[in-house]
């Protein structure tokens, strides 16, 4: 199952939350028998006091666990933590088929740059993947009405523009669990390292 993350929860942490793609996060949860379970998750944001993650698994709240953070540089942190918030979100994946657009992908140097999805003339924010000359897979954060008419506008990297009606041939809803995790205590070393390695001004 494809995992694409899209949600935000209320910011109850006072420190600045950074969005990073160079940090891998895993959490280790122990059951009543003391057996440990390692859970891979997607990091949404991070600060010196906690993180926000997403996973298909349901974990509950007020649960003690250990967070492992591994930077691409090789630096790692292990932090005792607790889940303090939980929010369920959904993403929607749909496959749209349309009549073959001749010469659309003949030039290997030309790629799809932008895509606009319309449902009965109403534009719906969407992201695309697996683009072909007669179909495309689309991600939306709001559900689609498969009984309504849909159309797409393609804008290629060379400026060419195509408009076509589509038929939804596959439609799936994917639910994800977002968790706000607070470290047992603020980690100054982690906070300093986040700032030291921050390359883009992307934060909440």
C-alpha cells in the first residue's frame, strides 16, 4: 500500500517544528510481557521536544515508547517518549483513464509538469504519479464522487497543454494514523543538530 502523507495536527509543542526528509524515524513499543516491537513510520515534523509521525498502525495514546532518529549523516538519537495525540486522516488514490493522446510522451526530454483535476467543473487539489499516455494515478486529500464527470488539464515541461475527459477505473481510500509524540524531556543536542544540518527554511 502506498503511503503518502498529508495531515497536520494542532501544534501543542512550543518549539519550532521542522520538516525534514533526511531523518528516518522508528519507534519501539513494549508490551505487558516486555517484548519489544519496532515500528517504521513516516516523519511529518520534528523539534527538540517531540515529533509528529504517521503510520497505518493504530497505537493509542498515552503510551510510553522509545523513538529512534537516524540522520542521513549517520548521526542518531534515542529518546524516551510518550504518545500524546492521535488523529486519523485519509488519502484517496484514483486511476484516471482517457483516450490516448498521440505524441504526448514521444519526446523523452518532455515530462508532465502540472496537472489540474476537475469534478463537474470544480477544481480539486491533486498530485499525480505513474503518468502514461492514456492513464494517470492521482492523489487527493478529499474524496471524489465517482458518479460525476471528471476532466484533466495536463501542462508539459515544454509548455504544451492538453485537456481531456477521464473515466475513473480504480478508486481507493487509505487511512493513516498521525501521532504527536512528546519526548520525556527536551533534547538540546538534538535541537542544535537539527539547526546545524537544516538546509531549507521549511518549518511550522
